[in-house]
C-alpha cells in the first residue's frame, strides 16, 4: 500500500505521577467552562443566568439553565460542549445550544469556537423585540487528582495522544485524548472515516512493557487502511523507549504528496 511510518522524539515537560499510599494518584487536566446568558437591550448588558460545566479530555459536558422570559414562565437553555487542544495553547470548543421558550419555536446554535484562556467568546442566541440574547463563554484550566484502583498489574501510565491530519508538509490537529492504562495492559485508539475506496480505518494499540526511573518501554501496534489500499494492513509493529516528559510521533501516510495521519504520544508515568 506504500504506507510509511516515521518516528521522532522531542522534549516536553509534563507533570508526573504522585506516589500516594496506598494507591497511585495522577493529576489530570480539567477545564472549567463558564457560560453566561446576557440580555443586551440597547448598549447595556444584563446577566440573566450563569453556570459552569467541567470538561475532561475526550469527554463532552452538558449544562442546563433556566432563563427569565415572560409571564408564561422561564425559558430552558441546554448547552453541550466538547473541548480539544488548539494552536498556541488555545481551546477549541465544539458547541451545541438549544433555547426553548415557554411557547414558540426553539432557537438552536451549533458552532466551533477557538478561545484563548482569559478571553471571552460572545455568540448570539436569539434576537427578539429589539434585544439580543448573547452567550458569553470563558475557559479556565485546572488539574485534579484521580486515584488509581489496583488491578494486580504494574504501575499506572497515561498516554496523551494527539491526532493530526497530514497533507503534504501541512499537519492539522484533530483531537487529543488521554488514554489511561497500567504496565502490562494495552490501551487502544481507533477510528473509521469514509466509505469504499476512500475509506480510512486506523487502530493504534499502546502497551507499556516496563517502567524505569525515567524511561518507559512501549509496544506499538498500528493497523488499518488508508485510501487506495485493498484491505486492512498491519502498518507497524515496534517497541520504543520514551523518556519521562518526551513526545514521540508516528506518521501513517501514503501517496505522493504524503496523505494520512500523525499520532503524537506523550507518556506520563
């Protein structure tokens, strides 16, 4: 199929596992999304409702709030959000909002917003009777400890996996996931896109074999099919060494110019 896999390593500083007897504890990122509904009659703004939802890596969040409306009662707002890493430390938010007044048709909003920490995104929900209802969004990064449950296996390991779309010399980040496992136990990431000759199927399996003071040894299995292939292939079987705080990348690409995907792996152990 003409698929080639390229690996590279660079230094990235990461927080490590904290030893907390009797169980291991790891600090995982959590993102607080503050959502305010503003009424903007004329040149002033009034906060009608406010709420906070916590977004974890690879998980969507959901927030429901009541908003003062009219004599018939309040309106109901449902906000769903999914966060991904953006360029230069920004947050990419995939948003779906639905505003249901006590009577009449609901208003819906679907938007992807790139938001820097400390800044505010303003999205118009609805305009009625000379005033606008605006959704104001802010994101704050935090970390919280998670206690690992003993499994009889080795020490815990987290793989921070970033997937990028590769086209020639350009690479566009698609999503980031935190894959939690233990030494001796594999963890997988997989996806399927398209159909027929353009179908893309990839499955990446990472198994930490052993952990030293500063090094983790990882078995890597990459299977799948890129456009133009006749069927699923074993793209790579390899064992690599990753230093604590390192970043390793694998390109699964085919054709000329190269087209496919890049997997960036940052182990935390």
